[in-house]
C-alpha cells in the first residue's frame, strides 16, 4: 500500500482530491493539510510517506518553495495546480510529476502506472497518448495502434486475437472479449456482438438483424447483445454504403 498525504488550501479542491485518492485501491491517504508548515511538522513527527500531493499556490510558503524540504520526506512529490504554466517551474524544482486540477481518475491511473509500472499480464490493453497498446505475451512487447486501425477483436479460448489494419497476423493477448469491451466501446467505434467478438463498425460491410459481416467473415449477434446491437445500428450512420438506412 502506498502511503500519501495531500496539501491543498482550497477546501473544495482538497475534498475533491481526497475523494479521488481514496478511490484508488493502491493509495492510503494518511493525512491532509492546508499549509506546508503543518505537513512538514507531521512528517517530522510521524515519519516519511511514499507520495505527497502538493498544491503550488499555498499561503505563507508555496509548494515550489517547500519542495526541497518535502522531497526529503517522500519517495515522490507530485505538484497539483490549476495553472498548467507552472510546469516549467515544477521541473525547475526537480519535481517531474505535475497534475492540473481538477484531478481525474485517469490522471491518477496514469500516475500510478508511471510510478509502479503497468502489469501487462493483468492489463494487456492500455491507452496512452491517444494510442492503444496491445501487449503480446509471446514476444513481451506492446503493439501500438490508433483506435480506428483496430478492425476487430476475436476471442479464441483464453486469448483474444486483435486484428489491426495493415498487419498480416493478429496480435494475440491473454484477455477476453468481455474484458476488452469495457475499454473499446467508449470510443464509439466498437460494439461487442457476441461473447467472443467485438467489431469496428467502420469495417462492417453488411449489417443483418442477426449477423454482421467484416470482410469475408461473418459473426452472429448473440441474444444478450441483440438489443444494444439494434439500438447502435439504428443510430450509427457512416455513409459508407454498408446498408445502414
């Protein structure tokens, strides 16, 4: 468990930060403060922590001014601010981690992956800088692809074949279609049509009530997925001549 403290003088921003941190399973929020002096006193009396989240604009002593002392009491110092133009100042204080408020769950997820490293065996699909990264357990490497380049994801046993446009062979990852669907569907391009198949609707050549065609292959629409499929098809219009009214 990663022990952390938060330093933020704005009560609303502090509450939001506390809520976000407490929602991360790997982080234990030990204490919160509105002043750097109070935080330093706590650290001297109670020992160091792993992470300190510190606002830059603080009363009396700013986060930038206190960085030298705070870094002595933690493994990683993370600056938090509402102004992105402080980034250069943060790097000048030799603090590489910088998050602009309001902090989102995605911000914390990215930070935790950067600090701890992602476990590719448990998370074989990652989104980074707008690209999907697919971890191939056989080669121990990531294959990057833009979302629209992914044609379909087809499950075979305990593995998922990720078909990427321009590649002769699919990338094979240890994952299920249902697990992948939660990551792919928010893009608005993908739909799971049965327990083992997710298709990119831009690559569907023909829609039928119980069947979708992708190139020379066709995939049945499962009963569990039919309602969502019919609603999606009704809304989805791409103008590619693929039979959508």
